[in-house]
């Protein structure tokens, strides 16, 4: 015997709640299965708690600029244990609140869900059955096949350890490494980032990343790209990261090594074979509607997809698409206008095409680049690093992409994204009257 529902959602994060927000309104019976805390990675172990640490680093950055404003202050110090405790207070209500919301929308089952048939899932020995099953299990830290990899910690430990390291090496130069390195460096911690690719943040615009790397190295962070990590070892003095860089064998010493290689779909333990779900071990095969290509009962959304951006609002968006498609509303995805930010200090913000992608598209483009460090708005806030690039289609006057370092770009990028989504031209943006003096008013000069 099995308990029957209209829908089973495996995973209690943003994607799962995106699905349930649509289907609960349609009065579908829903079963939630979650093996850890509700809310998923972002609010519990990702973007939300991380921003608490970033806010502290921003405060240290502002204090460091005080003398430039004619303000005398003492040397600041950070109480790391107090900072982590503040982070915990900020987020400790989230799992309970999200579980309560799940209970309002359906029935909650706690434990590891695994398939025992094409439309059946077992959790803690209980079998649930549904016409539609959504895999919304999020992501996990990307495993690295390096001897000694077990000596590394992940971003989970960075966010939970009450004592900071003294010397840290990040293996991988992605978002996790860049964001935490800027926090650590401002707390007086020695940081090294090693990246296998020739460029940090390989998917982002090359010039934008180069501008961020300059700002990163100005903090004293050591960056090494095109690196091969051979192994991690431990001795009486700490950890040793053995690398090959520019034809030389080097050993980097640290007391902490962090896996900064990003995240992958968390689909282990689901027993996909039992449901006839085609996959390659890393990603589930789906059609454009996010439905399994081999089992029409199964849908996938959020980080578990593996082929779409691993971002919290994207997970919610994809969950809503799945919900609408289950209701036969014919919803499709569009990632053309997707504003993002890497929360370094200064932040790196992007939307749309990189310059390389725009040139590869064969469109007639104009690229407008500006180093804004000497602009009044930057000097007023003592910003040493401020840079932007906007890519415009010459034929339509529409913006194809934008990339900004600093200059409140994490906010301005949303305005540019709005213009892109609703086909507001560069000329129209320039002709708009903005409150002055503001960072937004500088858009006229960026375009």
C-alpha cells in the first residue's frame, strides 16, 4: 500500500517552494520530502548567511576609509565568534518558518527520499505515490579528485566555524572563493586563491574579471591561475597544498584549505534507476519543460538541473515553470535577462552577454567601457576600483549585456536588466531624468 498525492516534491528549498506556490493554489495535494532543514542552501548555508559576513567586511572597508573623510578612528578588530553568532541569530528562524509554510501547502515527510518505481518514492520505509514527482534536491559541494581532499573544508564550515583561520588557501577561483576571500582579507587573514583555468570566474566577462582581480590583489590576496593541484598533505606545522604553476612545483602552506570549486547537482541517493530516469551521474536528462526525457512522471528544477544557473531566484523561477507545466499552462524558460552579482567588495555585477559572446553572435555591437575610479561619484566615497562595460546592438540600440565592478553595480544592474527585458533602448535610458547626484544618474555616462 502507498499514500497517494497529486504531487511529491523532493527537496524543501526555493525550487520546491516555487512548484508548490503554483500547485497549492490549484488545490493539488502535495507531499514534501526534506532530509535536512527546510529552506535549502541559500538561506541556511549560502547567500543569506554569507551576506552577514559580507556586511561586516563592508563595515571594515568603510572604517578603513575614515581618514580620507577627515575622521580619526582607532584600528578596528573583528570578533569572529560574535560575527558567526550574529549570523546564526539572523537565520535561525528560517527552517522553522519554511517548514510551517510547507505544512500549510501539503504534508511534510522528513528523511531521504528515493525512487521505488516510476511514480513512487520511499521515505523512512513509507511509500508515497503521485502522478507528478519533482526533484528539487539542490546542490552539494563539487568533489575534487585530489589526494588529501578530505583535509579541505567547505563553505558550510566557513560559515559555522567560530574561530577564523590565519592562513587559508581556496582551491577553485569561483564565486565562493572570491566572496569569502574578500571577507577574510579584511579580517586580517592571509589568503591565496588557486584556479585551474586561465581566468577566475571563467564564465564571466574577461575584462570585468580582470578588473576584479586587480581589486582582489590590492587587498593582499594572492591569485594563481592555470594551476594544477597535485595533492594536499598535513604535517606538524599545518596543511600543505602541492601545486604546479608556470612550470614550477610549489608548496603553499596554510592552516585551512577550502574547496572553492563550486557546486554540483545533489542527486545521490535518489535511486534514479528504479524510476527509469536517464542521467549521466551528474545531470538528469530533461526536455525544455524540465520534464525527464525518459519518465514523464518526473520533473527537475533548481540546482538539481545542473545545466542552468545555480541561483536562488532562478530555482524559484524554474519551480514555478514546472508547476505551470504540470497544470498544462505551457510555461517556458528565458534566461536572456538574468542579473547576477558576485558579492566581493567591490561587487562584480553582470547581466546579458559577455563581450566575447556578443562578438561570437555576429551582431553589430558597440562596446562602451569606463574606468570610473576618477569620477566624482567614486572619489566622493573613496572608491579605488570602479569599472563598467556596456554592450549595445548598433542596429536596434538595445543593450545586450552589462558588467560593472563597484559603483553600486549590484543595484544598478537590476535597472539595466529591466531595460533589457522591456526593450528600453540605450537612448531612452540616457534621456531619462535621474535624481542627482546618484550612482543611477551615472548611467547616462556609462552608455
